[in-house]
C-alpha cells in the first residue's frame, strides 16, 4: 500500500476539499496520508472528520514557506501537534505576510492592466490568503495567458513584473517550531530550488544543524535518476526520507499516491512514528 505525505486542499492552493482528498486517497488504496497545506492547518480537522471509519491513517502536516539566504524554501512539518501554541503563532505571522504579499501582487497586476486581480483571486480560492497559482488562474480566465507556465514566465516568476519577494520565517525558527510541535521537519522537493550542489549541501547542513530530520526523496513526477540522487544525498547526511505526490489538482503531474516508490536503501520517516 502507498504512502503520500505531501498534498494540498482548497484551504491553500489545492482544488479539492479534505473530504474529496480522502475519497481520492481511499480510491488510491493509500495506507497513510498527510495534508500539508501552505502555512495553514485549517484543513486538518475536516480531514480527520472525513477519515472516521476508514483505513487511511491521517498524519497532521503543514508546508511552511521559509527564507534561507536569498532563496524561498519549503519545509514540511510532519506528524505535528496542531494544537501547539507556538505553531499557531507562527501560522498567524505567516498568514499576515501571505495576505500582504497577495495585495501587493494584485496591485502590480493592476499596473499591468489586470483589473481587480486580488478580489478575483480570492473568489477563486475561497479565502484571502491567495498565492501565485491563484493569480495564474486569474490571468488564464482573463485570457491574458494560455496556461500556468506562461503566467509565471510573463508575470509571476522571479523578477517578473508581478513578482513580490516575501520575508518568510527563517529556516532555524521554522524547524524549531515544527520540532516543538512534536513533528519532524523535512525539506520539500529539494531539487526544485535549482540550487548548485554546493548550495544544496549548505542548505541541508543548515537544516540538519537546526534539527531537521528528513528530505523529501520522492516528490511529484521526479525521474528515477533524481530519486536515486536524492536518496544518496539523504544517506550522506544521515537523514530520514519522505515521499509525496505534491498533489494540488487533476492537472498535477502526479495524482494522489501515484508517485514513484522510495528506494530500498532509504530510512522512511514514518518508521519513527508509532504505528
């Protein structure tokens, strides 16, 4: 049976409700599922409610946006205590930053001729903590771009006209908060940040020094070569491994629970948890 420790609901930038995600997890024959919405845990209780009476074990999770040097990095918090007050405080701070950034992106798109972009993005998302994927959907609906890739290439990507850098929480504080909340911190999709090998090793070293526990060795539609590469790095740094589809919607490269398997030489992070 498959395990998926990285997915998103409509409480962040996913398309499905927690209930619909649970149904998809059952159809995929998942034994364990973590909901890891961006900087929010609002979907966790609805997911637990939906999972009552079924065989899918729910792992409480979150994906925290982090600023490390000049890079935006995502850190997963897995098997967290969602009632932890330090975690709640961090989430509140992150959401203030997220909403402020959303307004700034909307203002920049307004300067590009996209009227009322913020409210349109909020209407699509169903909440005010909108991110770049929501704005990309607005650009598509307005007929300004043809797809998500073009939206980022022309407007929302780094250094483009509507890009807004954000001072997210620093790496040490994010990892410390996850640890205090009883969880295990894992670097999400480590190859997605386009770091040189030297910088990737520096990130992993800083992460481990802060108390980080795992790397996401399998994420989305990674190739076998990339997975084996990350498995080797994981073992080099004596870290646990994690796996997830990073499922957002049916346009995602990989559906829920359909990512490739972890290599056999990995130490899965869930082996630490009481089964």
